[in-house]
């Protein structure tokens, strides 16, 4: 098991745990559009619980993945509003 960063030609980036050269364990996967998944991986696939951040909307969701497929999702919203209440 090791820790490191992998880059793809399309701009995708993974930083986290590796086993046998594959994403496996805890890591952060950043997509070219700046969306980000921070969670568990297994055998190069999202697997387990993680947080997904949508860069365009600033929304975050807690997701559960199984073998690269979304299993469940529960939303939580991130406010970007500034002002007095």
C-alpha cells in the first residue's frame, strides 16, 4: 500500500491511497470541471462513502458507491451567500 498522486491527460487528478498501482482506500478525485469526490475507492472505482462537491453550484452531497456505481445519496447544501441576517 502506498500514497501518491496520479494525473490523467484530460486534467483529472487523484491523490490518495494506492494498492498494486490502483486507487484503493481513501482519496480525492478531482475532475477537469473542478468537481471533486473525497471518499473511498476500491480497485480503481469509487466504492464506499464519500462527499461529492459540485464546483458550478457549490452543492455538496454525501454519497454511497458500490463498484463504481452510485448506491445512495443524501444532499447537503453549501451556502455562498454573504450578508447580514
